C-alpha cells in the first residue's frame, strides 16, 4: 500500500487534501454501532463553516455593520482595527489589512460592502497561502510523526483524527503511547486504538518515554506499517526537564530510524490565543518543528490566531481541528479556511 503511495509523485499536501476531500463525510469507523448523527455525517466544509462561527461572528460579520454602505473613513477603519486585534490576528497583520483597505478606498475600488469583504478575504487567503508546504511522509520504510505540545491541547485526540485520515487513504497506522506517567493517558490512546482498529504500543508505568518510542519503531518495522504516530505527554515550554525528555524521544527515534521523525507536529490550542505563539517558538527551538496543528477552532472567537500564527512562526500549519469528533480535523487549506471564515 505504502509502496503504491510512494510511487505516486503526488505525496504532497495538495493531493492529500484532494484525496481526503473525496472521502470526507464518510463514516470513519466501519464497525461503528450507532447511527451517525447529523453532525457526524456532515461534510468537512460544513463542519469547518460551523466550527468557525464564533470567529466569524466576532469580526467577519461586523464588516457589514462597520462599513455599512461600502464607504470608508478613518473612524471606521479604527473601529475595524480594534475588531481585528480582539480577534487575535496580531498587530502586524491587522495593520496591513487596515492599510490594504485604506489603499483600496483611495483607489476607488469599493462600491459596496461586498467589495470590501471580498478584498479582505482575498488578502487573508494570500497571506495564509505563503507557507504551504508538502507533508514529508514519503520516507522509506515508513513515516514517523511525533506529536508534541502543552497539556490538554488535543494531542491524543489529534493523533486519532490523523490516523483516521490516513486510514481513509488505505495507510496502515500504528500508535505509540509515550505518556507513561499517566495511566489515563495510555488508556485514552488504547481506546482510540480499539475504535480505529490500530495497534497501540505502550510501555510500563513510568518507563522512559524514549524507550517506548524505540520499541514503537521496532514494532513498526516488524509489522510493516505505513505510518507510526507517537503521542507524547503534555508539557509546558518552560519545564526544562520535560523539554529535555521530548528532545530525547526525538533523538532516540532518529537513532532507531535515521531520518525520523519525518514530521514533528506541535498541537496548538487556538483558545490560548497569542500565548500559543510564544510556546511554539520554544518548542521549535527544542525540536525543529515541521508543522503545526491548530485545534479547538470551534471553541473560540479568536480563530484569527491562525493568521497570526502563520505570520509569526515560520512553520506550516498542517491540520486544523474544529471539534471533538474524529471527523473534525482536516489538512489546512487556506482557500477552504477563508471561504468558511467569510461564509456570511
Ligand atoms: N471543541 C474541541 N475540543 C477538542 C478539539 N480537539 C481536542 N479537543 C478536546 O480537548 C480535550 C483534550 O484533548 P486531548 O487529546 O486529551 O489533549 P492532550 O493534548 O492529549 O492532553 P494531555 O495528554 O493531557 O496533555 C478533549 O476533551 C478533546 O476532546 C477540537 O478541535 N475542538
Ligand atoms: Mg494526551
């Protein structure tokens, strides 16, 4: 299966997006006993649109009330600037968007409020498209993804959701439970493993997480998996020992399989707002992150933080999450994101 995948030239994020999109809306768990609810059966586009509703209501919908008849003036621009800042887009991007509107206004580009909305949508989409890059998963004999992040951001849930996405592409996955300090953490991943029908490699209580990761690589070689996903314990970027611990996991993985981990993904909780950016900077210094996953966009009015994250960290956003269900995560697509954001 993986060899077929490797043969394809299209192991890029774009094609992954396309393939996953074809599958979206399909029930994930083949052995699921309950009937899917309306939300479970919903397409990704509608999940994303409804997930971003709080962000949309916080500032996107206000574009119409602020600019009313499509006419701009400095007072209105200032009002809009405040909304963008409250929406967590960050100072830099906010200033640029306001300047962009001011320029468009001087150039006589706006006749109606719809022109203003369209102009902002295009500008944000362009901004978000700058750092798109392919997922690096084409390595032989299998790909290793290391999941990291602070406590409770959604690492374990995201591990399961990503597994489900890859299963839809017929990839054989295996999971590793590296949080050996909390029995509940292992159990949580095991429960997902059962639901998704994938092997979960675990260690003994309090075992060095790096040795569990090593065992995971060994098992993945034996069982010829396509993708091994390593879930780790949550840790604050300021906890020096725990940061050393996750660096060790990464080093041991590299030793066990040169070139791995092929992706080190930091999961970021969007409700954390601008603090997430500082946290990610420290994780990036420690681990050289290859990508970010932004979760819980359904739980915040500050989904604009995606734009700030994109601008301030030189790290591609790989996936976004908009809910607790397994289908509530997809690869990040700037066009889809802005369409959903501006679905007013
Ligand atoms: N609303 C919402 N909830 C989410 C999302 N992603 C994860 N969650 C919830 O966030 C909570 C924490 O998720 P976990 O996956 O356990 O987080 P974690 O990072 O593994 O936590 P630790 O291992 O304790 O550090 C769970 O209740 C998840 O269901 C999301 O996109 N939206
Ligand atoms: Mg966890």
